[in-house]
């Protein structure tokens, strides 16, 4: 809860690690495409739940918000206020990934401002350094939000390195999203040891790729992103809250 990659190898690895579900939230991919791919890789053993990790704000001041249970597509590059209002309208489950991490995360002030609309705060992420995880746990305790962890896997080998176990079976997307909205009891786990440390290190290093060549490719070479609010798919619905 959650991963960025999804293919046959990811599904095999998830099943081998004993997972029942994955939250799939790739960057800059429209909800219908995320949902179609999630359905294609779901079966009786593994439920793939479609989600969107939304980029709010501008490239220089972007804040990530993870949304599950969406009925309608939501673009990136909206104001945080506009994004949260739309997620509230859709009654989505709203999670905070990697809080206060580098320059891409919600700050404490922003989390407190929207705490009545937030359903969980991530307290362990393989891309984190130890003090990032401790800070996240401190925030969750002081604000009183439910917690979660995820592999945040951009690399296939990280799938299953961290996971959440709920106290009852959640058999489909609706049940899963409802459990998040309701703050149902859960336990958090992550692997330890040298191999886990190596996988965390590789995920952290992947940030360099994401923020250099990958970013240049998206911004300079690919034209208008599929999740840009000016994309024809959104029909101008978000013109009043877009930042570009």
C-alpha cells in the first residue's frame, strides 16, 4: 500500500510474499488506465486496488496525496485546497504518503489543516531514512491519525518489503477503501536485515533518476501530461483550481 509498478513479475512476487492486495498508483497515469490495468492483474488470489498519488501544486512546491475509491478522474497540478475539495466531494479515502519528506510531501501545518479529511498517515517507507520514519510516527501520534506503511515500490524487488495487516478479511476494493475511511484496526510490518537495507537504499537512489532524466523526459519531451488539468479528458472542470 502502495506500488508504482505492476506486471506479471510483480504479481508473482506479491503472492510469494503472502500479500492479498496491492494498491497500484503509478505517477501521471489517468484513473481509467490505472483501473483497467488493476483489473487485468487481479484474480482470486490477489486484489489490485486502483489509486492515484496526486501531485498538487507546482513542480517547485508539489505535495503528494494518495487517493483511493475515486469515481471520477482527478488531475495533477491543482491547488492543494482544490484537490482536497474534490476528494471530499467524491468521499475518497485520503492518505498522506511520506509526510514531510524532502520537498514533495504535506507539511505538519497542511496535515493539521485537513486532518478531518485525512484517513491515514504513512509512518514507514523504504525511501525514508530512519529519522524520516521517526518524524512520521511523531506526527501520527501528535495529530491522532491512523497509520499505514507501504513498499512504495518503484522497483519490482521492493514489493512485499512493507505491508499492512487488517483485523478482518477485505475481499474487494469497496471493503478495502471502507476500512481505510473507517480507520479499522490494523498492524504494520516491514522486513529487516541487510537485504532489506539494500532494497531501501536502491529505492532511495531511484529518487535521483526520478528527479533528473525521468523528470526532464516528462516535462520537456512528452508534451502535455495525461493527468494535466488542461488535458481534453477533464473538459476544463478544474480550470479554477489549476496552477498551470
